[in-house]
């Protein structure tokens, strides 16, 4: 039985990964500080520890006998990182270095870092491939790039395997919906189903790559076991470029509620285009996205009680 540790394993993507690993017979341990996670998401048989990944003695204990670490513990809001860059550096960079130190000390075989497509920033070439020079444009993106650099450098120096998976805009049932800086898909669903205005930053023609959470989990599990991935950076997305305007229209179609758009320039709309080139993920991980946006949105409204559809007035 393969033993794994998932940091940030009570969060949205982390808990989905933990559930799938458990279903496949892995022995799973989770550490999460619960700043954005909920242990109720986890199977009761999974070993859960509430704690900070910067607590090295606790990590040493949790890593005994572990073959692979999935490191998801991070702060993930781009706008929030602009306000609190020091906190993002502490959580995302210092936290990663602590995990890598502990993995080195205990003798873990492989560390898989969940990184971000935000590292690419504004690129002329779309879809973006892993050999493009990074152009991070937020403290969050900088922190993820620094985490990647530490990951591969320490892994090389200390002789354990490292893989960085750059996940694009993950979404799915159960995604957190904080009051401040919520992710775009659950926020638009809430606004459309609530009959309020859908606030769109900028013109809405900016594009993103929305990848369903189950597809992300497929890629992460493959990254933990695949050969020939040591020191690699690998994109994981849907490979489909979708504008915010088209996303809103699709949510309207799926829910049967007419969206009322309100465009604003009070907050940056971010880069104009971003879409993942999945060539390397296909070659190294055998990854092919299975759930595309319309089906993913339907699954949310069917499975997430927060977005249960009521008849439009």
C-alpha cells in the first residue's frame, strides 16, 4: 500500500485528491491549518492533523513511511496577494521550503507541488507551454514561481524526485465561496441564481482555461507515480480558451436564468488571454481532460446544494 501525505488536504482540490487516493487503496495522511479547509470533506478513515506546514517536528512525524507528498497547502487569491504580499510569501514560499526540508530529512521519494498557470502572466503565444519564460504579475504568481524553484533545486541537491503541476482555473462542486475575492465560477453562479447583477471586471473578453476538479485529480495522481517526470513542470488545464462573457452566457444557459451583466473597471481584469498547452501532460502523464465546461457546470448545479436551480421568476 502506497503511503502519501497531502498538505492542504482539507481544501477544495486537496480533499478531492484525498478521496480519490483513498478509494484507490492508498494510505493517506492529511495536514491542513483549516484556514480554507474543512475536515468534514474527508473520509473518516483518513488520518487528519490540524497544523501548519512550517511546523517541522510535526512534519517529521507525519512523513514517517511516506512515499510521496502532494503539496497543496497555500494561499491562492491573486487580489488578496496584492494586499498581503508578505503573508503570501510566508505561506507559499516558506511553507514549501519547510515541506522540502522535512522530505529531505525523512527520505521521501517524490514531492508533487501543485503550482499555478498564473506564473505565465501575459504571453503573446497561446496556448502557453512550459518552456515559455514566466512573467508573473502578482505576488501570488511570484510565490508559486519561487516555490517551484525551491522544489527543483532542493530536490536536485538532496536527491529526491520533484514534479511541479501548473493547474489553471480549477472548478467544481464544493468549491469555496469566500465573501472576499471568490473564485469566478461559483461567484457567477451565485449572482445569476440570486437574480442579481453579474459583476464582470473589464470588457469580459479576457480568456481563461477552466479545468474540472476531477480532471485535476487525475493528473495529480499520475504525477505521483509516472516515470520520467523528475524535475518537470507540467501544465494541467482543459486546453480550451473561454472568455468571461462566454462563461457567463453558458452559466445562464445551464441554469435557465438570464444573466444581468455589470461591467466595472475598479479591479484589474488580469491578463488578456490564458490557456494551457497540454502536450506535455499528455506525453508524460497520459492526461486528457474528460469533463469540459458545460458538463462541469451541469455537475455543479446537480451536486452542489448551494446552486440548486429554482424556477426563474
